């Protein structure tokens, strides 16, 4: 990967990680923040992976990790999935929260298998 592309990806990861921290702080304020946090977490994941994002959402965890091909971005994705789960839980959507938490766990296991 050319250095300028690698630098761009690192800057993007740093910016999105900073955004993740802000979203967690907002969610900690309570359920009224949850809908916006959920929306912004989803938008951040789309930004993180660009045009690959719809595919990553549709495939199994092992395939997603393989396609993502970048452990740093994948770890950040896992964090966003967990944030989404927390926001869904704050909104009273326990089935959705459980689905997201299971997805985060599966992606984490798949990433661990290739690292």
C-alpha cells in the first residue's frame, strides 16, 4: 500500500476512534441520546469501509474479516458494533442489541483466528 494511502487510512481511523469516544460519552448521558448515537455509529461504519460496507454487513464474520483486510479498521468496527448494541439496549431493543453483540463477538473471534 502506498504511504499516502496508508497515512490516509491511519488518519481516518484516528478520527473515527475519536468520534467513537464522543459517541460513548453521549450515550452515557442516557437514553434520549441513543437514537442519534445509533445513527452516527452506523454512518461512521459506512465511512470506515466505504463502498465495501454493505457487503461486510451481509456476509459471515470470517468472510467480513477477510474482505476488510485491515486489523485496525476491523477492531474499530467491533467497537462500533458494541456501541450500536449499547444504544439499541438503551432504546429497549434487546433483540437488536443481542444480535449486534453476537455479531461483534463473531467478528472479534474471526479476527483473532487470522492474527
